[in-house]
C-alpha cells in the first residue's frame, strides 16, 4: 500500500506565532465571558388548527380553530367556534385540557340532544359538523 510520506514536503514553522498556532494550549487565549440565561424564550403560536381529540371514541373531520394566549402565567387554548377553553403550564397541557373538554362536551350534548335549548343546539350543530364518532 503506497504511503504519502514521500510525497508531502513539510517545512516547520518559521516564526514563534506559527509555532504557537500549531500547538494549542501553549498560547494564552483571553477568556470569553459566558452569559447563561435561566430560560430561553419559547415561541408559542397565536393560533393553530386542532385535528385530534385524543379520545378513541371520536375523530375530528374538520379542524377546530384554536387561539392561544397567556393569562396569569398559564397558557390558554380557546376553541373559538365553541367558546371552550383549555388551560395548562405549557402549550401541550393546554391543548390536552382543551381536547378533553371538547370530547366531554360532544359526548354530553350527544346524550342530551333532545333536551337542548337554542344556545346548546347551536354548539351541538358546530360540534356535529366537525366531530364524528368512530
């Protein structure tokens, strides 16, 4: 197997600066200040489309529009069309709470369909257009 030893010419460093650059650790490097932050800012979307309820009995056929906000250190996820909210310490918790709330609302209104007043009937109409039982 051929080697490169005979083909490469190397001349050593000609100055002290070149010598020091070839041997790290022999040159003093000024300290670079490190600034640590307690937490980095997290980007939270202002709105999103919710396409799942995490409930095996239900499926979303038309995504729900969700507006995200912050109140009192908590994340709030609001399903605008339904006027339903989910709360949590972070976006995942708020969405999980909203998904649970919407699923419970759907199941309750489905069970009480014959006794709904006009306001709840309008909510049911929206829910039944966007969510289907599996």
